[in-house]
């Protein structure tokens, strides 16, 4: 049981490049989330999904896009990377809306934009 | 306005000391959930506890205990007889029923346990 798998673990991008952060879960969770964690800060919600085909913006969606074609996968797309997007990105999933058992987090992707 | 405040940015204790991490939250919902997560140096986020707003009983799990007080909007976390393995960043989080699709995280408290 892998839980939530994020790839890659590390990435360096040049300004203006694009990339997709992959996230997959094998727990059949409907709810999936993308958060970013900046140094010394808590996590900020970028986008979330309540099921395949349904996504919505979180607190800091600008510069990102998501899709949810299957229950398992929830990729995060960065278009035209900017230094402000240097952060650690966490994908998470939960069984229910109120995360009765907490989120299950992936191990994170550390992204640097130079 | 910050919905979850963890005023202690960094704490250092000597091994075997007790330590309390503070968490103060703000919500107008009558139904909400509070969480604590641990982020060790390896970086992953580990779920520790979930509490709903109707259950003010304190909880103890081994060396960990949590004190939930609605009157002061606080959900504090105490580690008894701290160990080096407790060194981590600890996050408190709030989930409101009306906006249950996200958590509001505090900025975290970095705990260092000195051997």
C-alpha cells in the first residue's frame, strides 16, 4: 500500500519553463489536494478536487493548473515558472470531506526556480 | 486574519523535559475539526490527532497529550519526557464544516530536543 506518491522529489526549473508535478494515490480517496509550503510558513492550499472531473481553486491558485481525469491521479501543472514558485509542494488525499482520519500526505516535491 | 496561530516559532528543550506547543484558532463555525501534524527533518507530514469541536475531552497517547479548550480557542499539545526523535516541526490545523475542503495550517513550531 503505497499511499500518496509524488514525483519528482526534487527539480530545478529555469524562469519561464513549465513542468508537471505528479501525484497518485492508491487508497481510492475522492478528495485530493495540492499545498505549497514556503520556508517558515504553514501550508497553503493551491487546488483541490472532490472527485474525478471536479477541481476547484484554493487560496493560492495563480500560476498553476490541475486536472483530475481519474480517481488516482491529480497532477499539478506549472506554466511559465517564476522564482516566487520556489517552494515545497505536497499532495494529499483524504477519504472524506472533513478528513476524519487526517490527510495522507505525499513526501513532497522540492522545486527551485532560478 | 490568521485562523490558526502558533506563536512559538522555535523551542529547544533538553531531553526528558516536558514541552507544550501552543495552538490558538479562530472560527465562527460551531462545528470544526482540529489537527496536529508532525514534520520530521525528513520532510514528510505525519498525522498525529484529530479532534472535533464537540469533544473537549483531553486525549493522551503515550507521551503525547492534547488539551482542547473551546473557551480560549486553544488546542495545545504536550510532549512528556521529550526524546531526540521528537525533534520536528509541528503544525496545528483547522478544518471548518462550512469550508471543509481545506485545512488552515498554522506556521508551525520547530522543536529541538537536545540530548
